[in-house]
C-alpha cells in the first residue's frame, strides 16, 4: 500500500499535500508529460483556475488509460507564470483531490512562461498502483 510520510520535527504542509509518499515494491508507475490547458478542439480557456481544471481533466484521462485515478497520484509538479495564479491553480488541484483516499507530494513553481503566452499553468503527475 502506498503511504503518506508525515515526519515529526518539520513544519506541516501549508496546503493539500504531504511531505513524502512511499511506494512499495511491485507497483506500476505512470508518469505524465506536463499538461497544458489545450482542449481537444485546440482552445485554451482563460484564467489560471480554468486552465488548471483542464490540465487535471487531461491527467485524469491519461491515468484512466492505465486503470488509475487521481487517488493513485503520488506526486504533482505544477508550474504557473505568476504568483497571482497560485490560488486558481490550488483551487483546481484541491477539487481534483477532493475524493482522493491519500494525498500526494506536491511542488509548485513560478516560471517565466510556456511555449505560448496564453498558457498560465502546466501540471504533471506521477502515479502508482498495484
């Protein structure tokens, strides 16, 4: 069973994630590419939260192709182009994890930009399941 790591002696996480996740031997791993907010018609929604929601919807589809769900996520790496986009991203992430049976480790980084200027958010995950 994948387990959350909550070490004593360090500050607790300040958002919906854990400091570490232990993956036991024998689990399958899925690593997604970074997902940008591009829908099947090639459209990009406006705003960081809408973009993050689309990124997570794409990730859900990728995980489903491996018979996994958001609950199997062990690590999230996310990138936003401005500190102002953090709240929108975090709202979408928290909604995506609302039904998760275990929280993943997570990193959020502010970057100077992506391949197209309208992209505000990019998300990639690592998932593990028996």
